[in-house]
C-alpha cells in the first residue's frame, strides 16, 4: 500500500494514523468505502480491514484505529457538498464512516442533535459564550446511538443476526434499540447497579438481558467470552474499531452547526475514554480535510470517585485501576480500556482533564435544567460541572467560546435527579395553601 506524508501534519504524540494518506481501496472499488486499513494504537502496525477486532499481534490491548483515504474524501466531502445534503442525521458524513455503498441503514434518526447557545448558563459559568450539544435527543437518549448505529450496520453486512455488548446502560439500550430497528437480536450484559430505567429500556427493545451480579468489568468480561464462544457481533468499543467512528460525528456536527468556526473548548465527560478520543479524531480529520482552520482544546471531565484517566493524564504513568464510586453511572468505569487513546487525544488537542465531585454534578443537573431547559443525566452534567470548575480555576478563560456535550438524557435515571431537586408542593384541591407558597417563591 502506497502512503504519502500529509502536508497538514500537526505536532503531538498521537499515533501517526491520521497523518497518512493512503491510496485507496475506495478508488479500486466501492465508492463509499473510504476505509483503507486499521492501525494498532499500541504497536503502530497496520492491518487489513478483514481483521475483525483487536490487533492480531498485541491481542486485547491492541485497540485498532480506522484509517481512511483522506485524499479521496477531500474531493467529495466539501463544505459545499455538505450544504447541499438534505440528510440531517449523522449519515451525512458517510465518507468519514466505515460504510459501503451497500450499507443498509437503520430508519431511526441518529445525530444532528441540536446545538444551542445558552446565554443564562454561560453567565452562570462565567463564560462569554456557551453552546450545549444535546445528544440526549438521540433515539435512545444518548450519544451511544452514534456508535450503535454503526454496529448494527456492520453486523448486518457480516450477516450476523445477533449483536451483544456489556454496558453500564446507555450503550446497551442504544444497541438494543438499533438492533430492533434493523431486525437483529441483542444480548446485553449489565452490571448489578445499572439504573432501572435503562434496563427497562432494554427490555422494551426486546433484548435478552443478563444482569451480572458484579460490576461493569465483570459484565464486560462475560460478554467478551460469549461473543467469542457464540460468534455474536461484538459492540464493545474497546474491542471493535468501527464503533468509535460513529462517535466522531458529534464533532463533525458541532463544526458544521457553527459554520466551521470551531469553539475554543469542547467539554465532555470521560468514562472509558473512547467518546472524547473519537470527538478529537473528528476535529483532526476536519483540519486535515481543510474544512476547519484550527482545532479546539478538549476538556475531559471525570467524576472524582472514578477518575483513573485523569490520574494517568496528570502523572504521565500507566493507568492504575480504581473501584468506581459515583452517582454518574455512565462514567463509573474503574478499568477503562481506551484510556490511552483519551490521554493522547486530550494532550494533542492542547486541552486538559479535571475531576468533579458528585455534589458538583448534581448542582450542574439543577442549574442546567433551570437556566437552559435541558435535562442531563449525571454523566452528561459532569461536562458542564467540569467547565464551571475550569472557568473558576482559570483553565478555560472567561472570554472563551465553549461547547459542552450533554451525552445523555436525564430521564434515563431520575433517581439521581431526584436528589438534585426539591419536592413538589402538595396542595389541597381548594388551593388554600397556594397564596403563601407563591408569595414565598416571589411568584406574586
Ligand atoms: C458512555 C457515556 C459517556 C462517556 O463515554 P466514554 O466513551 O465511556 O468515555 C459519557 N456520558 C454518557 C451519558 C455516556 O453514556
């Protein structure tokens, strides 16, 4: 395979994967398949796309990164081409996704979630300008739909009728929903403390659900074993290189929705680490393709009780697993598999990581709802809590333009939300208590 060094080379320790143009299999065949090869994040070796999951040389620690023919993509994915595309979903970026011309897509609308400027919330955080990218508005209520939609497309292409994953909740409900939309069956492993609403969502979508009497890491291991044993299509982002490609589209949308004027900072919460790594990969790709002039800094936010990636980021040492302890279940990951990708991505962006306490997360759920009308689940509100702290600590300057990604809807876990708010006022049908309460609340 012929490789040409890229002219837009940027500095940084990130593996040189996206720094290479590769002469394509796109030119040689399927016009929509711009994927050229897979590169191991650990050893740097390239592999052909028929390698199904992790690096054959490194085994499970060898997470693969998908490489594209950027030279060919550059010709077809222009600002003008995008402006004329009527498909307002994440499939509008098909060149940067592992799809072929034959790909059958689910009918659910994934992506193109609203990006709205929130003046009152910006003021509360002390920022000049703040946008919320509300990914709670995806079909199953979280950013995970971006990845799961890719999983079901790939499973179907491989004629695999059963898809499986382990998840603290959102990846699972999302996979189950997407599988239902595609006529596939799903088998899901959840940890014991997965919130009831997320489990209910799974069951509604017809999944076979195994609640593992242990933590996420136990559920992960069991699902791995079963995928190997029974040949199910594996939707675990730590294993399957294609899924994170779907998560890239959140940044592609942010850039396009801001008319290609990227923000100074993008804040996202971090659990396993693949979402923020994917979000950064997209900004790199946009710069490489000449669609944006500069890239934002990434702010990775972890919950203080589950922050092994922040620790690794700060110390420069390998990851030390922790026992997670936080109300933000979607980022309660003690043994993150994609920590290295996340650390490299955030560092390369010129960004940083910080932790927020559960109390700050609950506060953020409250003021985000009150000031912006957006209901974020705890793991999603963590990004806003992190941004608030970053402004207070002068990490993010007050004059900055920032985007916070709300990765999941608050309706997924109302038990956590209930602790963030007060109770309703119980009044009798004749309403004789009303006047006093309205007066106390300064509503009259
Ligand atoms: C999965 C998830 C995250 C974090 O993504 P990782 O890839 O695990 O870092 C954040 N918020 C929500 C709501 C999620 O479901």
